[in-house]
């Protein structure tokens, strides 16, 4: 800070002997206006002026007024800058650190601490949340203490008053509060001047306490805090209180979102226990790939960097990417074979019933012909019918598997269409309905075309569900990121068949993670886990075919992102 002054040369020497130390250190004589202060000369004085010579006392008063205005102007500018800095920081821990840095810089304090008012088992407590000291460094440990007027921080938190103490070792005995010298004793430190002010929100609620220790002048002398420092500290504490309240509210919102996301993932996994853990693994892999992008300054993603908020957005989108499965029928969602287990059981029972009915018809024919019991004939007939039924049961069971349907098995499915049984009401009906045969004839997997489309609809359900949530600005892209995780660069994905330019980089990363986990997952009862090397080879083929992003896949492999869920042994 510099105060420029224009005063006739003949008056300067006599004035200098009456100037205070602080004013003398910043005063800068210049020959002509404009200047901050102009006395006894023509021209503009931005802070104070008098063209006629007002006498030595008047000149000193004008210099002092100019100095006060300059200091107020500087303090207001600094407070404005501090306010902008505090408003831009949303992380509570970093905010507390920033508050102490700015408060100590503004008030020339050697050290400082922040206490936050928190809820405890027996009511409100003070949390020793943050501390700084430019002279000494000791391990910092958070701790709680009851709010009591016996401590200076507790007194300020209780009353909302400020304390400005020139020397904490000379606090009057009749004062309700006292100084705890345990820190000084432990650190070999000497606390002297102390300024303690409440952190309050706009409604006057005390959120915490700002404590500044040892105001230090430029020559290193420890001096008391002055009245103007109290006003500055109160202004800063007001800004800090609002910032702390906003950061706390933001943390509450983030905890709310975190709880909602975790509950949603739990709902997905309870609905589809077969894929339990899939959402968490996909999130770990997707965020890991984004962090690998951050750690790779060169290459195709050299100019791309995900900040902390974008990584959280990506994590939420990954965790919720399959939430739309709650809109898919359960019998389709958990379908591991081509036929529902209950339907398969019924069909196999009917095949056995058909065997018994054929034995009964043979018995009736024997009786009608008047033939006597022939043991060898009956044993051979039973073996024949049993063998035929076993063959049919085996055909159905082999066809029911979700693996690729062998052609020789597919060719035999036609023999099932004409088989009949007797219903309980006496009607003769086909054992296999057309939809049964259509399911068994599925060439690969367990889903019919209709069921596959229903499963694919989970992406749209996810998007519509996520759109209903009032996401904060930094999480606003969660629905779009999740919406595109089954799209493919060549336009052959679903549900919109969009192409590479329309697919966000976050969704491309999630696609790789999603496919990789589907291949390597070891908890799927309908398939064995694909070995790591084979899984990476399959991903490479998908990239060559234009389904997945080649550059992202290369980074996925080179950075060994896959080790977050699968390790190479």
C-alpha cells in the first residue's frame, strides 16, 4: 500500500516528525497533483485535498484522513476479493483452510484456528476443525469439546460477542473465560494477542468461531489487534459464515445424493441378484479410465481433464446406468435359460406323462386282444418308451441352454411340434405351444426378440427416471451419460442408434467398462467368466469393428485400469 502526497517542500520536514510509524512507512512524496492527498497546492487530491495551506495541524489531519480512506479502500478491496474466493470454494475442508489463510493475511496474524458448532450426544459441541501457524508446525488432530463460557471460543460461541485480548496471559481473574496454555506448553510457543470472533450466517446463528493469534508487524514485533482489525475480522467472519453454511448445505445435498444413489443401486441388485456388484465395478472402471485420461497429458486426450465434480458426475452415472431395469418384467430380467424354470418343469412332466399314457394305451390294446401278461414284451416296451422320453428330455434341455444352438439340435426341434398329452379335463392338446418352440429355437442366448427389446428398453427407462431428478448443475449430465452407454460408435447400438460424434466421451468409457465386466464377471450362473486375456482380445475386436473407442480401449489396457476389478495372475 502506498499513499502519494503533494505538499510544498518547505513544510515536509516539520510534518515528518509528527507522522505515525505506519503512515510514515507508506507515504510517498511526489512533486505535483494528481495524488491521493494534496495540501497547500493546486490540483486533485483523490482522498483528501486543501489548495490553501491549513497549518501544520490541518495538514496532519488531512494526511491522517487520506491514510484512513486509503486503508478502508484497500480493506474493502481485499474483503471483496476474499468474498469471491470463499464463494468459489465448495469443499468444506478446503474452505476452512482458505478462511484461515485469508484472515491471517488480512489481519497480519501469525496463527489461527476455526471451531465449528456441531451436534453431539449431549447437545451442541465445538469441533476444533482447522488450525494454522506460520512459526510452528505440530500434528493436527480434530477433537470436540463442550460449549462452555469458560473457554474463549466457547464464550464467543455462546454469546456471539467478539473478544480482543492484548495478552492472553493477563486476562482478568473475574473474566468468565480463561486461556488454556496447554498448546503453548506443548509447542514451546507464546500466545500473546488474540482476536476471537463468531462465524454467523445471515440469520445470526453462530456456526463456529474464528480465532486469530499474535498480530505481527513488519519488524516482527507482536502487537495487539486494533479496533479496525475487529471490524475487519467481523466483516470477514460474516462472509466466512455464509460460505461455511453454503458448503455445509452442499455437503448435506451431496450426502443426500450419495444415499439416494446407493439405495438405487441396492434396489437394482435386489431386483437382479445375478448381476449384483456390476454397477459398482462399472463405476470403478469408468472413473479409473477417466483418471487415466487425467494422468496422460499427451495423446488423443491430452487436452481433456476431468475435475473432481465431473468425476463424481461420471461415478453417479455409472452407478445408475442400469437403474431402468426396475421397469423390466422380473421373469425377463432374471431369465438365465430360454424357458422359464416353471415352464420347463411343466413341459418335462408332460413328456413323462405322455410316456405313461402310451404305456396305458399299449396295455389296453393287449387286454382287448385277450393276450396274457408277457414279461419280456413289457420290459422291452418300457425300455423303448423310456429311451424315447429320455431323448426328448435331453433335446429340450440341450435346446434350453443359452449357448449357441448346434445345428443338429435345431434340426430335431421340429419333432417336438406333434407331441400330445391328455389335459386334466380330458382334451388332447399339444405338449409344446408355438412360443415354447420359438424360445427353444433361439440361436444364441436366452432371450427371444421380444424379450431382448424389453431388456434393451432399460436404457430408456433409466434416462426417463434420471431426468425426473433435480440434479445440481455439476451433476446435470448424469442422465445423458447413462443414456448413451449402450450406443456404439458405428451406430449399431441402442436405443437411439446414434454415432460417434453424438456419444459423450464419458459414455464411451462406460461402454468399455460395461462390456469388460460382463465378460469377466464370475457370478453369472448362466455363463463362465471369460479369462482376462480373452476378454481384452474381444474388446479389441469390438474396437476394430467400430463398436468401441480404440483410443480409450488402448488407454484402458496400457494404464491397466482393468486391475481395479480383475487382476492378471
